């Protein structure tokens, strides 16, 4: 697992305790080199703001790891606000030259991204080599 | 005076109707008038109090009814003559008969006549009559009361229903109900319009999920409403016939059976497409801004690199100039020194010719003949070295000319290649031979130093690519120049590893490099592209050479169009080069 600060881990643990709709977990990828943020549950209007805050706080660590992979395989529902978070992360990672991927995008997420017209912005990943 | 038909027996008229004052008056009048008729009274009155306890009366003589009169206070018991008098009915004898019905208001029938007083028999008959009438009147009064309450309730219900119907139908948001199986049971006009349907019955009876872009989202909604009994501001994307999907917020609650099973879902759905659209525009702007920032960063890097190259060019030109001055007097001195040596040798030979012993004596000790031969050789070698230094300095000056002056001028591409080869010689000479096939091409308008920089980038790349193969045999670089219409074309090909086809469209991108970390910035070819395509309106393409290596084809216009056309040409050239590259 890439080096993730203790404070970030504590943030994730705290997030998981407080959030009933969304659960996060951190892993690492060797190829492509990246920090993997896995999200399970609902990325809706309620959970999106705090989700963004926590992932944004990990960008420095993602940069050190070589990239950021957002594992959305287990997202069961996403609202426009949730897609907005993915887009904001796209903007931020572009600014900071951090490779950014969406991993295993389920149909329910893909359709909302598509309706909003953001499909072409993201790099999609179907596999990565876990660390 | 209103005329009421008070003749005839008491019948159904004796029904109070609290919603119909006229009917009440008819009932009161009929009762009092009937009593008067039965008991031989000439005048009659039905006295009652309204809700404010004001006394009211319906009165008359015979079957004629007088106007309704009102007094500020209820009639005082016993003063019934006075009451009739206040109603304009003067009678000498009065009989008052309270009507004891279970109502909230006191009521009485007052009868009067002048010819004789009411005797006990009449009074008892009247009381008996009132006693008989009272239950009927009570029942009818109550029935009327119940009817009135019912009518009022029904009216309120109708009003309330109409208001709800208006609210349901006129709402700008979609309002719907669905049964326990999530089948739509009712929907308002806004909902029909929102879904782009024409008829209510295209929706009613259909599963709600049929109208949702991602049916699993509805499953999520149902999961929540089953658990909590309500859902607030749940975002859902609905399919609209003949239009783009619409983003909506739904707030709903469930009506459940005692066992917790959902019987009905009642929901309000608000179209938030405009809001989402505005958010999209905002994201779009953010993305464009980030993109612009990235481009700015790239441009800044390119500019810095350009500046560095220009500085190096200036530095080279400066050094060449500085070397040139001492070199001139060294060459001059060297030439003079050669002449002096030749003079000295001639003098020696003359001296030897006049005194042969001198030759034996000194030649034997010093070996002057050999010394003269060696000095001659040294001078020739030094001369050659100095010539080469002069050539290098001259070419450095030519190569770096644009470092000091970046404006367009007459430029001989063949000379540019020659001078660039001198500068690149050290990179190339150990790994490859260069074959020049320079054609007879005209001078072009160009910033010579910058074009030379492009040649240098491509030649050094070729040499490094060949060196990277670690092969035994030397590589080969071929440079050709020719004129094609109004363009001078220079092709530089090598027999190195070449550029893989899948990378060819990227090699002119800033920071793209196949070299190892620290070996290349990835800016050389990007800057070359910038110089040839954007600055000179030319073309720069990469292809596979006949020898299997890389082939770079540089096209430069001989003349440049006026400034207005130039921009358009630049854009066109940019597109062309991008497509081929």
C-alpha cells in the first residue's frame, strides 16, 4: 500500500463511522502506480460533499503514489452532485498533473456521467495490479 | 307583505331547513297559522330567537302573513299581548304555547283573538295539540339540523376536494401516487408534461421504473422509503419522450398497512434540469480553465526553453565573435611566422651554399635540415588546425545568427545544414556517417538560426537513436534538399530504430519523450514543430525511412504571404501537420 498518512487513515475511519450511505477504503496499485480510493454505497447529494473533502485531502498522497484511481465498482447510486465530485477531482488532478482514473464504472454511474456529457473527460480502467 | 300559502293541513312543510330561511318561515308560519285555524284564533305568531338571542317572529292574521319582525331582546314570558302588539297585531285575548322541541333556541306559538277569551278547554286542546306536534317538530328539527350539518360537511368536503384537485392539477411539479407494487395510480398534468406523454393513461397502470433512466435508482428509492417511510430530495433521472432525460428531485412518503406493507406512495417530483444545466456549465468552465492553465504552463515551459536556446545562440555568437578576433591575429601571426621561417630557411640554404663546411659543422650538431622539414610540417598542421577553427567559428556565427536576430531574412538552407553539421559533428561522428544530397534550392525567407536549431534537434535525435541501438556497424544519416513548387523541402532520414506508428501522432506534443529520465525534456521536437509550422507556416512530418529508421520531412515556403493571410495559413498548416504527424 502506498504511504498514506495516519491522519488520512483516521479521516477515512471517521468518515466510515459517520456515513451510513458511503464507505471508503484505501489500497494501492503498482501498475499503474496510484493510490486507490474505493467507494461503496451511495454517492448522493448528502454524501458527496464530505466525500470530496476527504479525497481532496489525499491528493498530495496520490501524487506521491503516482496517480489516483477512484474505484466506483460498488457504487449503487450516484447523483449529479456525485458526478460533480468526480469532475472536480478531474480538474484538480489535471492542475496538479496527477494521473486520474475511474475504475470499473457500473452502468448506473456510467449513465449519469453520460447524460451530463462528461464521459470523454475521464480515463477508465478495467484492471490494475494491486500492490 | 309576502304571501305564503298557509292554507291547508300541516304537512311536509313543517321541516326546518337551516340553509333556507324562506322555507323556515314557511314552516313557522304554517305551524302557527294551522294552530290558529284549529283553535279559531284570528291572529298568530311564531316567536323564536336567532343565534344572537334576538327575538324574531313570523306573524299574521288568517292566512296572511306579515313581515318578519325582530326585537333586540327575547320576549318576556307572559307579555304575549305586548309581543303581538309589537308585531302590529292588536288582540284582546292571547294564548301563548311554548313549543318544547330539543333545540338550542326557545320557540313559541302565540295566538290571539278579540271576540272572546280562550277558555280552559281550548287551552288544553291547544296544549295537547302542541304536545302532539312537539315530537314531530323535534324529529323534523333534528333531521333538519343533521341534514344541515351533513350538507355543510358535504359542502366543505366538496370545497376541500376542489381545492385539492386544483392543487393537484395546477401544481407546476409532478404529483403522483403509486400502489404498493409501484404501479402509477394517478398523475397530474405537470407529470404528464414532464414525461412528455400525451395521455394520462399512457402513464397510469405502468410501473414507475419504466420512466426512470436507470431502473436500479428507483430500486434504491423504494429501499429507502420502505425503511424510513419517506424520502426527501432524492435525485432521479426521468426519461422524457422525444427529449433528453431530465434531472428531478423527488420527495415522497408511503402509506403503510399496520403490518408495514406499503399501500400507496405519494410523491412530488421537481424538475431541476435547469439547475443541473447551470452546474454543468460551471464544470465546463472549470475544465476549460484547468485546460487553459495547463496550456499556459506548457507555453511558459516552451518559452523558457526558447529563451534558453536563444541565449545559447547569443552566447555562441558572442563566443564566436570573441574567438574570432584573437584567432585573426593568431592566423595572421602564423602566416607571418611561416614566411619568416621560409626566409630563414632560404638564408640558411644560401649560407650553406657559400660555405659547405658550415653545413657539415652545424648540420652535424643541430640537424637543421630535419628541423626545417619538421617546422614546415608543424606549420602546415597548425595552419590546417587554424583553418578548421576558423571554419567552426564561422559556422557557429552562421548557426547562431538568429540568436541575436529573430526576424525573417534571406536564408540558404544548404548553408544552414552545413553549419549545423559542424555544430553537431561531435554528436554524430562516432556513430554515423552523413550523406549530403543537397539540391540546387533558392534562398528562402526564414529565421535562419531557428531553422538550424530544428536541423540540430533532428540530427542529434538521429545520432542518439542510432547510438541507443548499441550496434556494431556505423549508422547512416541522409540529408536531401529539393524544391517542390513554392516550397523548399529538406528530408533527414536515418537507419536507426525509427518512430513506432502508434507514437507518431504524439512526438510533437510538449514533454513527450521516449528517452530515459534526465536524457530528454520532450521539448525538442515540440519546439521544432512550433518553429516550422507555427512560426514559418511550413510543415513538419515524421514517417518511416526506406532504411527502416525515421524520416523527418521539413517543408518551408520560399516566400511568406502578407501578415493577414499568414495567420490563416499558419492555422491550415497546423491542421495539416497534425493530421500527418
